[in-house]
């Protein structure tokens, strides 16, 4: 079965997804009987659209050499569509959103109304519009998949949505933001907060504007999504969030003296979600780019899910896994 794909976002994650599709083409064909034809790629400079399929290796070369798809003028026409126009105009079976467009829920809805499945790693649409998006998808019998929004490719969403179907989740405790873990680990070595943030930026671990991470917003989005999946839909506005900006080296050292570490912890219970720095020991004391979630259910007791929560290949793993899942659902009708 050939699946037509529209790819929105061609930054680091978008390109990582394109590389997986290119390098594992034979694997997808032999294992699942699927071949993916990418018919459009959009970045902030424009949309390249070719119904017979875009050469992904060429697209990667253009983006890496010129920094923007609009530089690709000799072989391809570059369209200046808005995302909503692109979704309406381009004939695709599945739309992939790996942008960080905060208003993407508008064009996700447009895609679903247009009969297209959606796969996304973009958190704000779900953190603010989960009920609307999943209801629309259900009404139309279309996949709307978002594994990579929480813990990159570590499959916590699939676990909660598809596996623990007889269990009642009581509580989830999780460390969901790798940037704050890196900063707090540096502070354990006596480096102050500002310097630790600068080091994270130099290594490409923190954004130029690190506020989304250090103020707890990113972890808050992810915790909101986990509540929506494990319990029922809420929005980011209904949760309590405190980041790590006020944590001092002294506090970090005091925790270490007690055999504990400070981590930014999300606690998710029904109708109660909070993100705050906490002293932890045991499985929640992750380091580097690892994320961890401790899921407590009535039947299974405690389940520990631990794995990479950041990284390009790791995020691409979640996105591509959802792409395969969505394709198989479409094929099954």
C-alpha cells in the first residue's frame, strides 16, 4: 500500500523523520507492505509540493546547504501556502506536524475534516485542545496520533491509550523534561543556575530562549497530555506549574547530603496535575536525556517506563511509529 504524506516542519526533527523514511524504505515495505510517498514538505520559507513524490535526499541537501526550502527553485515550485491552505490543497493520506506552531490545532482540525489522518509531535495543540481534536478524529474514524509529544519515542502514550485498558490509573509521577535535568545535574557539581543554563545552550540542549523548559511549561504541556490520556481531557490552564528558576545550589547540595536529588517532577492524578521541583530518590533520579514515569494502577501496581525523552532519532522514532500505525489503520479501513 502506498501512503501519501504531507510533512509540516523541516527543522531538526522533520529532517530526522525524512532520514528514517529514506534509510528504512525497504524495512517498511518488507515488514508492513507500506511505501511512503512524501508529496509535500513545508518549512517557514514555503511549501514544496509534488504529487508524484519529492526526492527526500535532495530535499535534505537543499535544506542543509541553504537553510530553507524556498532556495530549491530549479526543479520544484515553492508555494507560499498558509498551513490551513496547504492542508486543504494538497492531496495526502496523512499529515505529519513536527512544527512548534502554537495554533496548529486549527489546521489539524482542517486536515481531519478533510479526511486526512494526523501524526504530531507538537504539544500545545493537545495541551489546549485535546478534547476537540480527539473527538473530531473519532467522529470521522481517522487516526490522530501523538506519541512523540511526551517522552519522545519512549512509548508511554501508546501504553496508556492501547495497552492498560483494564486498569484504572491511580497516579503518575514523572520527570519529563531533559533540559532541567541537565541543568540540575550541573548544579549538583556546584555550578550556579545561570551558568548551568548557558552550558545547556552551548551544547544545544536548551533553546536560545530557555523559559519554556526552566519555567516548567514544557513539562506542564506533557503532564496535561498524560492526564488527558490516563484520565479525562483538561487543558494546560487548569494545572499548577512551578519551574526550576528559583532552585539554588545550596538546596541542590542539601538534597545530595540526604542522598536525594532535585528534579522537576510532574504528579498526575485525576483532576489534579502539578509540576514542581522535588527532592527524589530511586527511579526518578534520572540523568542526561532520560525521562521516566512511574505509573500506578489498580491491577498492575507500579510500572516503570524509562527511556530517552529527547534527541532527534528518538523523537523521529515516535513520529515514524505513529505514521506506520496510522497507515495500518487506514489500510484496515
